[in-house]
C-alpha cells in the first residue's frame, strides 16, 4: 500500500489523464453513471481535502506575523495580480461562457497547495516561510477572496450568492480543516511526533491523490457528459487561456521575487517560496467548491478546466524548482 501511494503521488498528473480517458471510455461504451451530487461532494471532502488538511498547520501562522513582508508580497500577487490576470483572460477568451469564467476565477482566487511545501523542500528554500504562507493565503481566500472578490469578478455573468459561497466554504474548507487538526493531534498523541512525521504524514498526499482519481473517474463517467464526447475541441478553447494564466503568473511572481532579492528586501530562500505559493493553485478545494456550489450541468466544463490547470501546473513547477528555484535560493548566498 505504501508503494502504491508513493506511485500515485509521483505520477498523479499522468494518472489523472489516464483516469479521464477511462471515464470517457466508460461513458461511450457502457453508458456511464447516474450519481447523486452528495456522493461526489462527500468524496472530495473526505478523500481529497481531509487528508491534506491533516498536514496543514494553521496554528503556526500567528507565530510568524513578526515577519510580515513575505505575507504581504504573497497576498498582493494572489489577490490583486492573479484576479486581474483572470479578469483580462476572461474578457478575451471566455465571453459568453460563464461556467468557464467562474472556473478560472476559482483558480485565480485559491492559491497554494501542499505541493508548494514540496517544491520549497526540493529547492532547499526556507520551509518555515512556506508553512505560514500556505495557511495565510488559504485563510485570506476563504474569508475575503471567495466571498467578496469572486462576485465582483463574475459581475452579471453568473448569479453568485455570497451566503451560498460562505456556506460551501464552511462545508468544504473549515469542516475538513477542523477534522484534520483534531486527527493530527490524536495521531501525534497516540503514535508520537516521530511516527507521524516519518510514517503517517508522507502517505496522506497519496491518499488525497487516490481520492482525486476516484472523483475524476466518476465525474467523467456521468451520463450528462455525453455531449462532451462530441465536442472535444472545447479542450483547446480552455487550454490556451489557462496556459496564459500560468505564464503570466510565473512572469509576475518571478519578476517580483527577483526585485525583492536584488533590493535586499528578502533573501532568495524566502523570495522563491513566494513563487511556489503564487503559481501553485489549490485545485482540490476548487473542485470541492464547483461540485458543492454549481449544478452538475455546468460543472463538467468547470472541472475540465481545473483538470487541465492541474496538468499544466505540476510539471511546470517541477521544471521551475529543478532548473531555476535552486538558483534563486543561492542568490543571497553570493551576495
């Protein structure tokens, strides 16, 4: 089982492509499934998000307010620059497509992921910076970005009920957050910190990955997705603006981080973490919000956009961490 979970973590983006194709194949050959929305929401909360939340230490955030500069720089990128990029791309590519506009807005307003910490560790950057930037961004997204910025971005394109969004944030974000925190404390108390860190924590990402694969197979196998089989050209309509979004986020976050380093405002080992927490988006929570907030009729295209975003995000960040992240970390050591 440990080997299976490790394989899933390492190859999740390729496994997602395979599962999507299997789901569509199931739809074409066997006719697909009719599933209740509550089942899909339950899977995404308890199999996809809950394991990740066990690893997320929100209680450490407040200890780092004495170092506000990285938080301010990260929030500026994620809640000013990112939504402006999404707004511009929506105006060019997604006119008359409110469901795709909403999905791109969710991507733009849900920054960071567990992988932000992974790339930080891989490039030798300062892990403590990642461990408070991740919860800071998620909390800002939950209480400011989604309830207030999202409705402004969408305008009249799609009806947005702020109270429904807040209710669903409580459902898909705070519920697994609270359960995850309780679970982590219980595990540490009965198994010990060392066992948790060395044997339990590394497997949680794999469990979440398995949940993502199950969810994608079921969603792609829904009978209502039959129309997608006859309109696969929609993939190209989606992938171009999504790729541009990531390119622009790389441009702004890398450029901003280099300015901070060269101006002496931040060391390279901290500045590069801003890149990882800005380019990486929390696709899992986006999936949960799509399934809990929007009708399944419009959810298919939204989920397709999120999947394509994830497929672009993971290898691009891996490439950046390998070839550029380590160089940025070393910059302060030369100066």
